[in-house]
C-alpha cells in the first residue's frame, strides 16, 4: 500500500471512530463515513467492500498494535522495560483498550459487538495458550483456553460500562476471579 492509500485508509478509520463516539455502529451509514472522511464513494469502496469490512479492518488495525510482541513506550503507558509475563501482557492490552474506550463502547453496544468480540477472542487465544501449556491439569486444554479467553473478553465488555477502574484494577479483578490464570 503506497503512502497516499495509507493516508486515505487512516482518514476513513479516523472518520469512522469519530462517528462511533457519537452514534452506534448500526446507525452510521457509509455516506456519513464518506462525508466525515472527505473522500469519494469510489475511494471508500476501493478500500472496503462494506461497513462490516471497515469494522473488521479497524479491529485488525487495533489488535495488530495491541497484541504486538514489541512493547514500546507510548503516550499513556510504558511497558517496554517490564517483565513480560501474562499479567503484564493483559494489563498492557487493557491500556490500549482504555485508550480506545470512547468508540469501543459504541462498537460493543450493538450488533457490531459480537463481530468485535469474535476478532478479539481470536487475538486473545495465543496470549493464553502459552500460559496454559505451562500448567498441568486434568481439564482439557481447549476447554480451559476457551474459558480464559471468554472470561477475559467478557471482563473487557463489562469494563467498557464501568470506566471508574484502571487497567491495573481490571487485571487484578481478572486474575483474582480466574483461578488458573
């Protein structure tokens, strides 16, 4: 993708997230996204087939950054010099999600929430899979993995409606309530 295409794609993402801060996913039209991004209809469709495709791309953009193995210092947090254990990784993920909370809450509040959660869980599986490999148990690993991923994803959904808690609080809640995490 050349620089011009990257700028256009970023403009669409920014327009979409601005709209999500005001309206639910189902109430946003492609035309509103086009108008907000100040692009033409054909330009939008050159990048995304549908609004769902845009949401999928936005989720991928968010998650590729959030789940990056290379932790760098960022504006709201710095995990670059910390030990890389599961709790640190979960807290790091929570910081990124908090930074996107203004529009993630809208995504999760309607039918787009299930799509978001499906993608989120796909990215979460490798995070927990490595930890489960270290812990012997008579419980099937795939069951434990599903349970941990689902518990954490639902913890995040709950947190989006309870903003008073910090990423450290939510991480602590999750690890206290999840006996094998």
